[in-house]
C-alpha cells in the first residue's frame, strides 16, 4: 500500500465527482454514494460493490434523518459495524458538507485505526476515488472540498478543538464519562453534524452507553436516534430464531456455524453480550443485571425524622471513598444514603473527616438510631468518640474483612435484592457502587470485592449496605416483646 507512505503526495488533478441530480437529503445522498462508489474491502463479497442491506439502510436513514445530532446503534459483533462506519466516513468525505471533518474515536489508537485503514482500502479499490484523495499514514484528505478523516484515541485531551461533521465512536461501552463529555463538547458547531456511536452492549449498567440507551428508549429527544439489535431477553442460547433477531447479518455474511462455534467456546454471559447483543452481567458480577434497579423506591427517599434505623459505616483512611448508609428497622427494610464522600479524581484528595463526623452526629439527631456498625480500619479514634457521645451499646465495631461475618451478610442482601424484599432510595452513587461489586467465592460464601486491585471503581457504599441490612434484620428479629397482661 504505497499510498500510505509518509512524505509529499502528488497533487490531485482529477475533476471533482459529478454529483449532478443527486439527492440533497443527507441519508439518500450517502446511500447513493455507497451504492455507486464503495467496494467491499474484505470478507463476504470482497471486491464487489458494497451491498447496503435493509437493516443497514434503516440505520443510515434513521441516523442521518433531519435534525438528528446523536445516533446510537447497539449491535452484536461480526455484523459489519466497522465496514458500515468506514463506508459512511468515506461518503462524508466526498458528498458531505464543505470542509467535512470525519473523526473516528475508539478506546485506543489501534482500535481507532481499524476504521481508518478500512476507509483507506475502500478508496484505493475505486480509481475514481483514489485519484481524488490523498492518503497519509494518519489521515485521508480530499482536496476538492477540503475534507479530512482522522482516527483518535479516547483521550479527553486529544478530543478538544475539532469541528467534526461526522464523529464515529467505536465501541461506546468502553468509553468513559470524561471522554463522552469531550466528544459531545465538539458537536453542534455546524448547521448539520452527527455523532454516530456503534457498539456492543456493556457488562454493567454503570457506563455511558447504558445511560444513553435509557435516554433513547424514552423517545423524548427528537435529536437522538437509537436502534438496538438484540435477541429477546431470557431466550435460550441455542435458540436459532433468537440469534436471527439479534444478528441481522446471520445467514448473509455472518455464518450460523460460526455463531454456534462461538456459543460452544464462550462463557454464557459473554456470548449473550457480544454475540446476542443483550445487556447482562458477567459471571463474576455480584448481582444479576437489573436486579438492583428493580428494588428502587425513590418516592420513599430518606426515612422521616424519628424513624428507627440502623447505620453502617465503611471508611477510607486516605484517598478512597467513605460511605454512611442507613436501613430502616422493621418488616420492610429500606436502604438509603446518609453520607457518601468520593474522590473526584484528585491524587491529593483526602476524606473530609470533619464532614463525616458532622454527618454521623446529624444522623443521630435526626433519626432514632438503634445502632451504628462501623468498620474500624483507619477510623478507630472517631469510632471511640462516637461511642462516647452516643453510648457504647449504640456504636459497635464491624470488621468488614471478617469473612465469617460478611459472607452471610452478603448473602442476606443478595437474596433480599433478587426477591425484591428490600427497597432503596435510588441514589445513583449507591447504584454505581453496587454495580462495581464483583463476587468472590469463599468456603463461607460469596464476598464482594473490586474488579481489580487499586481499581477506581468504588464499592464502599455497597459494603455499607450489606452491613446495614444485616444489622437492621438483627434488630427487627430481636425487638423486645411486650408482655401480655394476665388477670387471675
């Protein structure tokens, strides 16, 4: 591929493409270009005209409809996501607006370069395009309309200062919130521009993609287009009809025996996520996907003043997060966040101990606190002070590292969540901590841990919730009984 060598390029002398009589509508214009000029670079139908399938036409028509600024397509692997994105990128260069700017953003530079390389190959395969484009190692330039295409890694610092007419985000499920904020800060500068995200689902609802999927499902944003391809929830993994629903390319350029081979070799949750397009938790995740959300009762909020509650405290000694979670005592336990202090990403940040101390004092003043169960690591002096103020019988030490205590408590909350025997206040920070929790099997039962050591994904509020429900259940089951009066 000599066209990608570094150095000066030959000047483009060919006349611009003759687009006389072409449709002006964004979708129709791009579909016409792909039909007339794009050849399939590899795989099924290689070197033949790119055939836009009906389901691909649906994506293009919806994403490039008038007024659409953001489009999200959730699609299993091996259904031609990158090829479609590359074809649309090339179309943008030639039939998009003047000075079209196409950016491809992915989790890293290697992933982002995949679409760029495919776009280069599509141009090289058609002499009419090749003689009108200048292909460099890191970009494509079409001089006739000053259009460019580049690939960028998902680095917030690299995503500012651009003015894309088409921004393709590859595998949105691994894109972080700061990256998405940097991406969306670029949009809207032109009269017409589109951010097109194409991705398989994530293994967790705690991600940008799931938030955007929920936004799209609401159907209230006229500038947002969502199309999900997924097998029906609860289907058997060997249900061929379900495969077809989730994989529109099945039986076309996606072979059924290849999907069956993947089913036999992948873990079930991975197969469901990557090859059926379903939102599922990984096999190591603590709670089933969606179980925590099903227990949300935001209308209950925090309990009324004077309510009988238990508090649980899981603290950090330095730059981690610290949580104070409460649970009502009674037959209908309700979890709520009484305080949560999280590192905003500052290496020098430390937990504001005075704020934590004030929050504990306020909680005792506000509610009838039966007990505060606190993990003593790093907070022993504060716990002793709380016990002095509130009474030693109302403040106890609870070592969250003691598996013989935490394993049954962890199982209690798990069972309560999956049977919807507990509610919570719907706090998104608590939901994030719960979503971060990974199950660690032990001989005493499951414990929850981070996904990896030193992970920035915190679980402290989830730990505190486990302790809070366990102690609330203890006090519910051990409340003093009234003696019945007897008459002789």
